[in-house]
C-alpha cells in the first residue's frame, strides 16, 4: 500500500479571543495484506487565534502480514502537533509485523507519545523526530475498520 500526496487532517484555527482551536483527527493507515509506504500525514490541532491551541491528533500505522514493513517516502513528514506548534499532545502508534523505518528529519508528533510493537523477531524499528518525545501508551482510537487497539511502550513479539 503506497500513499502519495498530502493527507492533511488539520483542524481550523480559532478566530475569536478565548476560542479553542479544533483537535487534530485520528489518521489510520492499515494494510492487512502487505507493506505500507506513507507520504505526508498531518493531524495537527488548530492554531489558537487568540484562544487555546487545539490538541494534536493521532497517527496510527499498521501492517499485519508477516514480513510486511512500514516506511515513508523521502522528504515527507508525519505531523501531529498541538496547534501546529509542537505542543505536548500528538501521538504516533505503530503496529507492524516487520521492519519500521520512519526516519525523515521533518517528522514531528509534538513532544508527545510514541508507542510501537514490531512482531517479527529480528525486525528493526527506527524513528526520527524533530523534537523531544516520550515513549508511552497510546489509547485505542478510530472506529469501524479503522479502529486500532491501544499500544504501550516499544515492544516486540506477539
């Protein structure tokens, strides 16, 4: 599965003093029968515009077939920032059967949470973020076929 072109899900900025920008959405890219290569994905919250910045969203990537990998096109970015500024509330959740390589310098999930599981023994996980982030738990998100279970920390194995 290859995604090309931008996938923006940023929410609009607030315009009235005291208004809150909209929260970033949940973006799920899942392939149940092969690898994933993503392009730009943006799930930023809305800018404050006088009020509070909207919370960053969640990016979920899942490749469910043995040996399937997750990667990204060169010169692209995964973005899930508060108000588009790198606040502390975006999330990146990865569940892969094979190697994960998300090492573009422009990736920025805010100063928030990364959680991943790589299920094939010997498969590698590589991620680069433009700012600080923490390893932790990312809650279940999405609905219907796009629903992904919670993932905690950085794990390996099934």
